[in-house]
């Protein structure tokens, strides 16, 4: 590289000249001075200054060793001092370009191979879960607290019992889902629509009762809607594989209610208050599957209210509802959605 260099040491001036030798990526410029660089330093006889241009574009001056109290030399360079010589860059640019191309090809091939291996049209179709779906509806919620007795709020214990029931069903190997898992308000129409959109095999709506007639009334009570709305009636008939006017359509919900009520009474050791027909209940009337509303206890009764608030009794209710669902499915002449619910 072309450089001009000037060295000043005290009041002495001199001319400097030299040539550059390139070895690999480092350039070295040797400057031979006509006079001694250091003034008043008789023990230094060298007059050669080396300028090394390293790969990182920095300069390094190698001066003769200075002993004693020598004045600090001042060295100045002019020209393109911070630019790498063209010959240094030109010696390896094609190697870098070749490596860049090779790395790009490898990465591109790996990306294309991964995309081809994971192409959606090449993946096997996901397995469909053909097990019947049981929907557990926790009554009330949100601004609708339901009934209340002895400090127990219906919406809270209904949600807790429903969650335990869904968990128990899953542990038995069944599919189960909830209409709500938090304290939110859902209209009756939305609950029925949700059940129908899911294609449920059965619906169990969990509630707790209250009466002003007497605080001695206690026990489990179940409600159904027979007949259902026309569209729901036809859907249940199609689910069971029978004509829409077949008595089995209404009997399916009745059998479900009886099985759950009996199992809950046995498991929770409470009174059996029977099954009643309520065609005006929207959730059981509009759903396209056998549906039952379970009044698990009377919050107007102090014993029922106290027990209903305990996790242990809620677990007993959940086990009873699950047992009833199992018994109901195996007693049907036609299994819901064409699949038998497996026994425990």
C-alpha cells in the first residue's frame, strides 16, 4: 500500500522511505531513517521504524527500545490510515462468497425438507374421538346467584359439584365438558344451543333446591321435559335410531333421571324425592339429547345446606351422578350416538 510517513524527534528532520511486504492478511511497512530517531540517547543506534498493518485495519508502530530518560517520539502518518489494503481483501473474497453460497444452500435445503415433511396434505387425518360426549351444566352463575340458604349460595356449590362430576367422568374414560367453568352468567337459550352444537349424548344440569313450605324437606329431586320441542324430539329420535313418535324418545330422559337420582341417593345417603315432568324447563326441553335437571339438595334444610357446602359431600354427589350415567347407558335398547358407554 502506498503510504507517506514523517517522523519528528526533537528538532531533527529527516526523509523516510520504504516498501511494503504482504504476508497473508498482515502488511508491514519498514521505514529506514537517515538519522537517529532519538535525540541525546547515545545507547540507541537503530534507525528503523516498522509499521505493521493488521487484519483489523489497525496500525502498530514498532520503535527501537528506549532506555534512560529519552524524550517521547512523535510519529505521524498521512493517507488512508484506516482503510484495509485492497490486496488483503482481494486475497479471500471468493472464499467467503463460496462459503456463503454453501451455507445458504444447506439452510435452504433443510427448510424445504422440513416443510415437505410437515405438509398438511401429507399428514394423516387426526383420529376422531367417537366416545359419547356428556355435558355437565352448572346452574345459574354471574349475576344470577340462584337460591340461597344458611349462607350457602347455589351458583357456587353447583359449579363446584359440576366440575367434580366432569372430572369423575373423565377418570372413568368418558368425554365430558362443562357449560361454564367460572362464575359467569349464561342464558338458558345459550346453554341449550351449546349442548346442541357439541352433539352431546346426554345433558345433566346441576342445581340445588329451596322451599318455603318447610325446612324439614330434604333430598334429591330430578326433572325432565316430555315432550321436548319438535326439533329436539326429532333429534333424540334420530340419535336413538327410532321414529320421532316412539315412546323411547321420552323414556330416554326418564330413564336417565331415574338412574341418576337412585345412584345419588345411594352414594350420598339422602332422601329420594322422585322424578317430575316439567315441559317448561328450557334447558331440558330444547336440547337435542336426553336431558335431566338434578336438584341435589334443599338449601332450605339446615342439614342439606351444611353438607352441600362440604367438598366431601360434593364428591359423593359427583360419583352418584357418574354412576347413574353408566347404568343408564347400558340399560338403553339403543346406545346414544350409536356407541355404548364403557363400564367402569
